[in-house]
C-alpha cells in the first residue's frame, strides 16, 4: 500500500494507524497533518474518505474549506460545489433542519451549490457517491458555460 498523498510505500504500522483512525492509507507525516484538522473541525471520517476517493478520481477538492462563515467538509471551488457529510442526520431537530436550509440558501445566493450526504451513503456506497458527485460537477460545469 502507498500513501494517498505522497505515494510513499507504507510500512505496516503507518498503514494500520491510518486505517484504524481515518480509514484511508496515509503515511505518518500526512496522518499527523490531518489529525489536528479532524480534531479542530470535528470532521466526519466519511468526509476524509470521500475527499481521498475524489482525489483518486482526479477531482481537485479542499477538505475543511472556510467559506467566510463556517468550515465546509469538502469544497470543489472550480464548480462552486460544497459538500457536507451528515453524520447525525437521524438525530436532526427542526431547528437544525431550518438552519441547514438557510445555510444552503446563503450558499446558493453566493453562487455555490451545497449538497448534504448522509455518512452511511459514503460508508457503504463510496464509489457510487464519487460517480454521482462527478455527475453533479458535470452538470454544474455545463451551467457555468451557459451563463458565460
């Protein structure tokens, strides 16, 4: 196995530590870089897994991107797409639901599209999720071209 960031061959301990903690293949150096990000933003593990799956598919995205108001789990600025991973969607209150809707509205008013993906979709359907996001990106690219 190799590190998904630097393509360095991983030894057993580095691989085991990264897989046990974040579920992706990272060397000690890159795992140590991502660990504080996870702690600071309470990043869902599925967001990290999706970020690296998108990276492997050739999608240039950013993990925990600051949009001016809050940190976005995954942002794809080229097509103005924000992706939030819902890890507690089954515990969503009415207040949180309306806040999510308002955040999506503000994002849309600023030219960004925000999608919320339940964490279990990423966990069990990672490849399908990546393919669907690429399809969404294609649609957004087409819309951007039509506007310009």
